[in-house]
């Protein structure tokens, strides 16, 4: 099992999460708290799922979307 910090998909997911954080700052107030909050949450969830899948022995349920 590789360290998740070294996985290319983890690196791209983190870059995407950081990118969303920076662009959401420029949203209007309404969009920042509605759409922006959802974008932030989903991008963080992706990173968490990558870490969880990397540390799991049985990856198939996670890959199928049934954690």
C-alpha cells in the first residue's frame, strides 16, 4: 500500500480542493454560501474517500460507491 500523499489522484484532488477554495472567495454572497459550500464539501469528500480507499483492504465496495 502506497502512502496516499504520493498517489497522483490524491495530489490532483488536493489541487482541485485548493482551487475551489480560492475561486469560491470571489463568488457573490448568495452563491458563496450555497453553491460554494457544496463545492467545498464535495471536493473535501473526494479527498477523504481517496484516503479511505487507500487504507482499506477491500477496495471494491468503495470503488462501487457503497462504503
